[in-house]
């Protein structure tokens, strides 16, 4: 959809990111997030759209978005799915302080924001926080012990054989995934394992990301009726591909680092921004479980200066990690006492979605 068509059917746009958190600095970018309701053809026809996140140089009706690089406006059904799943980045959209655009339809959505709060936030907020920790640990490893050179096939014992291509490795792992799935699909006693394999965890992605462990080689060979040499070569290629992927990530990180952020990283020994967001996410998740509300603006929450202190390098890596561990433990205790529902009322949420579309109208 054209920018102007999206903006004509936009029901709200909020100021998010560092400005929304009350943690912005003079040079901080403006991050906008919004919601629009698509026209009739996208609900009754074949056309699909989930969000608008580019081409803000097109003609529009909201001048504050002109040329923006940090704006996403989500289609209603897409954002309701994310809200129902307790997505931290999306939940906060309904609890912002500043809305440059807010129609009566958008206000109706905000008025019903609490129906999206469930105890699932324990897992989504801690999961997002853990992702920040993983990035922090990766960057710390690169800071303290940077890779010395680009990996070569010979580093992994691939000498005379041509290394398998990425597509060849992935094709075999796809085949292995199908075989394993077939082993559990029709076993009644393995119903939970099958659900884990096919729905709850991207098992196929795990197979492609991590090399086969030594103890699994013999079983994998028998399961796939493959030769020992091929399985061993596959393992070597997997290890090579993982190392190559990490090298490329390292080079990309070096090339795209913000100079000021890189200097602070060098002094502190870890990525301060990831550390700050980790603590912010855990504190926010804890507040939701305790109070049944999302406090986006950290000045209102009362810890804005403390979070800024993390950004300034006033806390060591060990101190930030200890803070995170303490918050996770506290969240576990609060989770047991929280009065929030275990899961969202999808019937109510579906009714709300219908109400919003009907309020907006087709044209």
C-alpha cells in the first residue's frame, strides 16, 4: 500500500524507542509505531499486508514521518496477534505517553489494552531480555578475544574433499528433520514431543544452526542410511558454516558500530545498550506481573537515571549480570502470586478486532 493510503486509515501513531522510555539523548532518533486498518480488499480478497515500514519519502499526510528510517505502522490483525502473544515491543505501544496521531478508533483499542495482559509476559519479557544477554555476551567475546582470521575449510579437517555447500547441508538436515518427525508423529505417547518438534521449537532451525554432536553421529548415520564418511564430512561442514557465519557477523559488527558506542564498549568491556535494555525488559515484565500495567516511560517507573547509569558505564558487566539474575528470580516468585490470567481471552480479543474494523468502516 502507498504511504498516503496507510496514513488515511491509521488509527494511532505513538512515539516509542528512547523517547518513549524517557531515556533519549540530544542525538537520539525518533521511533514511531502505529496501527492502521486495511481496506476491504485486504480482508475479503487475496491481497495481504502486515505492516508499512519503508518508503516514508512518498507523499503522505503526517509530515513528522517524512523521510523516517525508524517507523513501522502495523495492520490491525497483525498487531492484535502480536499483542495476544505478549510481544514486549508491541504491548508498550498501547501504553505510551505521546500519540501524535490518535483517532476515536485508536482510543477504543487503547481503552481495551488490559485484555492483552497475561502471565505469559514472564516468558516473553525474560526471553527478550535473554536475547539482549546473548548479544552482550557475543560482543564481549569479540571485544576480549576477537577472531584472528576468516575460517577456512582446512581449519575443520576438510582437506581433499570439496566443502559441502550451504544448500547441500541444509537439504540433508531437512531430510533428517522429516525422518525424526516421522518417527514421533504417529506415536500416541510422543504427542508432546511431536508438538515440541513441529510447533513449539524451530527444531529445523536448530539443526541448521548447530553441528551434530559426536554422540549423535552413529544414530544419524543409521537413521538416514548414510555412509560414515558423509556423516563425518557433514559434521565438519556444519562446524565450518557456523564459524563462517560468526565471522561474517563479527565483520558486520565492526563495520557498522556507532563510534561513540564502540568507545564505551571498549572501556566497559561489554555492550552497554544491550545491558540496559536487558534490565529494562526484566523490570517491565516484573511490573506487569505485580501491577497489571505496562510502564513504558522509565521516569514514571522511577529507574530512568539508574538505566542511564548503565548506559554511561557506571555498572560493570558482572554487576549487570547479577542484576539480571536477581530480577529473573524475583519474577519467578511474583509469577506465582500474579492475578493476571494465564492466557488471553481470544474470544474477547476477536470481538474487539471486529468492533475496530466496523468502527473504521470499509472506505
